[in-house]
């Protein structure tokens, strides 16, 4: 009975649980700090559990839809509505639930990590409430099947993230970064709303599946598509719209930087969803595919070259996040450019799998690296690499976690970065050898940059004699992400069979998505 | 011409907002520009749902059946609420920035570079 309830209502509960927890956090925090930590971490564990249930359901029974306010909950089109899905519908296919898994896992690690890391700070009730709201935003963005709902969750996510970036005022610098991020994401979200208005005016619908099935691809649609795609490319931090990334990631608290990675990837999901499902059937695949490929190439290359010259540990990692986003855009872009041709089954699908696999790998290892950077800053008090040194003597576990993360981002076996990068190299090489060569060069430069970080922060004589290992809860947060890095590195087939391959096939099958919503029935 | 008047207004308001965001150096004026763009988008949504001679979409005791579309109004209400939250947050950022930097000139509020 309970199990059935959880299974049928999991899409709604995944949003409801953290949202409810977020608004109760300040109330509980008034009475006891310990109870509040337990409440927040408990809510995140429950959300993760619900995501796992949903993952199982979608893997076994296929795409799930959840219609809010309908009885039964799977009735997308009411009999008296004239064939239009009037209610808000969550359409959960394998790609959505894959992204939800990433958001919930990184959020859980971030929440556990924050317990010790933010212990000395004031205003913790608000911090945890905002953390939970940010997770609601990410989960909502990836689960929803409604354009306006997508906009609302995007705004929840950006408002909460901007407020969290400025959490430690840090002589005003963090607030400057947050102002930049908030202005850029607010104007982007307004452009998306404008585009939604255009689409609504044309097609009388807000549901993604309905819009996709009625798509005429007129000039107005092209304007709407440009507004949506450019905004989402900006939100996922690809060059040339990357300027908020180094500031925002670099000045946020450690756990928030890790969660911002997952938040950017929720936007990346939005970009792929719009490219494939909403506009994919009508627009030219070649144009859209090359749009993604070129964005990916520029992001990869410029990101890593900008990273090489940085002295600030988190700013350096932020540029690497830009560069790694390029791999995902490249992989999925090659898939989109070859979509519908024989080349798709030869190598295009493999490229998409590689790009999508890289999303989860990047969330895990970049999250881990940001958490280790946060741990170093927590103990040393500075983020300047030139002032660090010899931390390996006293922070053994952090050093090990950093080495795992650094080897993984550089694509060294047996860690997960290698598994997905190899898939991207192999398939992209068949599309165009030059692209694969550039991707490999970027990977080498990434390794060079992380050798520099490792050398200047962890090696050398002991500069800080009284530095100790970080508290256990921070180590636990890092250990969660490390577990997935090693698991996906040693058994990549496990992740590919259960997570990546269904996600890639779901993304490449917009007709299935549309007919699941409009066809009705369970 | 008169039928398109709301859309022309939308374009003008959004253009003024973009101008303020791009060319004004005071952070408060940037926030004002953002508010203007938001108003323009809201006006766009509301005018999309307008039906000539329509009444408010309340079915109980309705005198006639020509009604304006309710969905864009719901969207606009949501968007207004979000806009208030955004503006409040940005203005509070401005207060903190002024406290620490002593200025709101965007040319001088530039400690993050590289």
C-alpha cells in the first residue's frame, strides 16, 4: 500500500518533499541546530530514495506521466478539454530521471558537507532553506513537461543559487559575483518567458509535447527557438556566455559550487530537451547539431586555456567546468547533427551516449573537486594557490580525494572520466578526426593544469603547521561522490546499461515522448 | 494599427529596459532596466490573451460568453511574483555592495577579473 503510493506519486513527491522541508527548516532551526541538520539531511536522503524508486519505475515500465490535479493521475487529456492537455504535466522519461538522480546525489553530498563547513556561520536556517529550494529548482526543471513550469523552476533555481553565492559576503566580492549572476539569469529567464509567450500565442498550449506536435516552424518559432537556446546555453556556462561562471563558482561556498555544477547541468538538460523534443522534429538537425558542436569546441578550448593561467583554486576549477561542459555539448551535438541519417546508428548514438555519460561523470568529479577546494579553503583560509603548500602532510584524506578527482577529470583510467571521454573520442573521430584531436589536446591541458594545482597546494614543505584534517561530515560528503566516481570508473557498463543508454534513447525519440503524453492511457 | 498598439508598446518598453541595462553604469538603474523588461514581457503576455469586448473569465452569472483568456493572466501573475522576488534580491545586493565598496558605479565595482 505504502509502496504503491510512493511509486505512483514519486514525481510529485520528489518536488514536494524538499519544498516542504525548505519552508520548515527555519522553524526547526529556531529550536535546535542539531535537529535542523538531521531534518535537512533526512529530507535529502528521502528525496534520493524517491528518485531511486522513480528510476526503477521508469527503467521497468517506460516513460511516466504525472498530471497534477487529475484523477486518475495519468489522464493527460481530460475528455471535455478538446484534445488539449490543460493541466500541468510532469513527463518523466529516462533522460529526466537520469538528471534527477544527478541533482539529488550532488545535493545530498552538498547538504552533508555543509553541516560541518558552515558551522561557524550566522543565518544557517536561511542557508539550508535556500539549499533545499535550489534542489527543488533543479529537480523541477528536469522532471517537468510544461514550458511555463520549466520557467518557474528555472527562476526558483536561479534565485536560490544567486542568494547562496552571496552567502559569505567576503568583503562584498561574493555579492558582486551574485549580482552579476542574478542579473544575467533574470534577463535570460525573461527572454525564455517571452519565447513561451510567442509559442503560446501560436499554438494555444504550454505543454512541451503539444507544442512539439503542432510545431509549424515559422519565423516566430525561429525567434522563440533562438531566445530559448541562447539563454539555456548561457545558463549552462558555455563560452561566449560564460562570464558569470568563474565569478559565481569561484566565490560561492564549497558545497554551493558543487551544486551549481548540477544546476548548470539542469540547464544543459533543458537545452538538449528543447533541441531534440520541442524543436527537433521541425528544425534542421544539421544546423542545431553544428550550433552545439561549435559551442562545445569553443568552450572546451577557451575554457581550458583560461584555466591554465589562474592562481585562484576555485576560479581555476570553474574554468575547467566550462571546458568540460564543452565535451557534453560536443558529444550530444554530434549525435544531433547525424540524427536521422545512417551515420546515427554507426557512431552518432555512441557520441550521444558519451556526452550524456559525461554529464553524470562531470557532476561527480567536478563536485568532488569543488568540495576538496572548499575543504582546503576551510582549513587554510585563502584560495590563492601561491600561498598554499604542503597540505598533503596534514590533510591525507582530502589529498586522496583530490587526486581521484583530478585523475578523473583528466581522463586517466580507471576513473569515470576516462570511460566517458573514450566514448566521445571514438565516436567523434569517425565524425571528424579534427574534433577528436582537439578534445584530446584539451584533456592533456586539463591534466597539466591539475598537476599544477596538486603541486602547489599539496606538495612541498609544510607551510601551515597547525592545519588539521577537515571534520568527518565534510569527508562523508566527498566520499559519496568518490564512491560513484570509482563505481562508474570500474564498471562503466553498469552505468551505461541502466542509466546512460536509456537516457540517450529517450532523448533521441521525441515521437515516443509526444505520443506518451498525447496518446493518453497508462 | 490600433490593434497592434499593445505589441508596439511591448517592444518600446523592452528596448528602453535593454538600453538602461546596457548603457547605464549605476547598479540601481540596471535593476530598473530589468524591471522594465519584465513589465514589457508581462504586458506581452496579457495582451496575448485579450479578446475584444471580452469580460473577466468567471463563469458564475456571466452576462455573456466572450471572455479573455485566463491562462496568460495566470502566467502574468506568477511572473509578477517572481519579478518582485528578483527585484528585492537585486536591490538588497545593491545595499550590501554599497556598504562594502562605497559606490554603485559598475566601472568601480570590479574586483573580480581574470
